[in-house]
């Protein structure tokens, strides 16, 4: 037997690969500062953990409705309506195990072979992986460092075609931390409003931002709600990555497709985690605010320190918890820089090229780690930098 041909079209996520390499070095006694994996380093807030324990004691241990518990869909609909200034009903909400299934199911439900999908490059590697898996055509749209890693709107306009079926937006963004300015979203909405396509707006980092205003959502703009799949979830906001709970807000005709895919794959998301999620949305938000304040402080300290190292340049990100450092001045390929930093400095980070061809020349550091560890990482990079910078002095 052999694997079906389509499996070869699926990519992996380099964060998980680098984690394995880093752990192997640690098993040999090396000390590694982990700046590769993209998850908050804080515990899940206690009110959420308590709610899960209570739910287990109360017997929330059985199958539930495929689309999600009605009370949670109600709560998510109210939350999204409030935070995005739109009117969303629980009928539009699909609760799924993690945010990834929102990507997976909505793309499975929408795309035919040959359809074109526009997506940010550098971007979350799963986008391209899913597009290729489905036989659709990936059309990367570069992000511009000079514009805080927002999309190049001219290229976006040029790449829209009669075959474009989906446009993926991600703000705040992985891997760059870029936030799409509200005026850009207005322009994008004007470009796509009258086209026969959907927008998948990945807003998983919606609460983790350092800008004065919360990042805008394209779903809030006139005529866009019925063309948008809004993706969000509990993983990043409430430090619940291992709980696997996310949701999509989408038009009802698409909910039908996603429900069918859910019933064929998962049946439903775990019932007790959904009960805990109710407490996440209804409970105090002080833990979220505390996390974001710490991320902001780490961002400032880490980016400032990185900018003092010759060969490294880092625009402080507007959101998420990633510093996407430009390393072109080192003269080395980003995959070599990432390997070098892991092997020589004991600092695990990700090669920017693993996020797409426009990520070449960068490495991604996650600053979801303690201030002490981030400062240690900078010291380690400083200590080896002379071996990294090209010898011809250019
Ligand atoms: N979208 C983006 C941009 C992400 O960075 C991630 C996780 O890293 C996800 C979606 C997936 O989130 P989840 O862990 O809830 O599936």
C-alpha cells in the first residue's frame, strides 16, 4: 500500500518540526531558548479551568449538537456582534475543534479544482497547504515590510481574476504581526464587493494588538458580512491552544456544508470545553488584558534589543506575538540563519521562507516567552553574530 497522491500536496508546519529538532538537542544536554512555537506561555485563566472541571462533574461528557452548544453559539454571536459592530445570529456560528477546522472545512466546502485563492505571503503555512490539497491554485499576495507588513494592494488588484473564489486575509498576522489598516480594508472591500468570491478573514489574534484601536474586520464593512467567513477562537486569546476550540461565523448556506463536514469527521467539539468557553466569554477579561500587557512589554524589549545586533532589523509588530526580523544584511539565507541560531546559539526560531517565498530574508521569533528568556536569547545571538555576518563586510 502507499499513501494517496493528495497527501503529497499537504505541507507541514515548520514550528512543529523545529520543536522536534530543538527537543533532540535538549535531550543531548543543550540549553535551548524556545522562540519557535506560536502559543501563549501563560496558563489558561482559572475561571475557565474551574468551569471545565465543573462541567465534567456535571456530566458534560457526551455528544452535543454538531454546530455547537446553542448557549455557546448565542454567546459567540453576541461577542462577535459587539466586537465587530455587526449583527450576527447564532445560526451563523459553527463551533469546531480549534480554528484550523474553520479553514479546512470552509475551503473544502467552497473550492473546486482550478479555482484561484489569494492569500498573504509570508503567511500561515496551512493556507497554501489546503489550497494545493484541494487542487485549487494558490495565488500569493506579498506583504510589505515598509507598510507594517500589510498587503501590497496593487498586486492584490492585479491578481484578482474571474477564477478567484477566495481571498484569505489575516490580521493581526502570523508570521509578521502586521495589522491591516482600516483604510486598506475599505479598499479591499471595494475591490471584491461585486465579485463572485468569499473572503476568509482569519482573526485568531483579534485580541492581541498593540495599536491604539482594535484591528478592524472586513466583515464590518457594508455588504461584506454575507461574503465573509470570520474565523476566531479561544486558542490565543485565552491561552487555550491545547483545548482545541474555535469557531467560524459565516452565511447560512455555507453553515450547511460545514455542518456536513463536521458530522462526517468530528461529530461535535467536546462538550465540557464548550461549557468552559462560555465562562471565557462571560467571565472577567483581566487575564487577557494582563497577557497582552506582558506581550507588549516583551515586544518592546525584544525588538529594541534585536535592532542593536548588526544584521538584524525588526519592525515592532502591531499585533500577535511574533517579531519578524529582517536578516538580509547578514547575507545568509534565512533557513541557514535559523539553523545556525538553533545549533550555535541555542535559540529556536523559524525560517521566514517556510511561510512563503516573500518570507525569505526574515526569521520569525515568537516572544511568547519570559522576559528573562528573551533577554537571554538576545545575549546568545549577540555572542555568535560575528560568525553569521558575511565575511566580505558588505
Ligand atoms: N490561524 C493562524 C493565523 C494561526 O497562527 C493559527 C495557529 O497558529 C491558527 C489559525 C490555528 O489556531 P488553532 O490552534 O485554534 O487551530
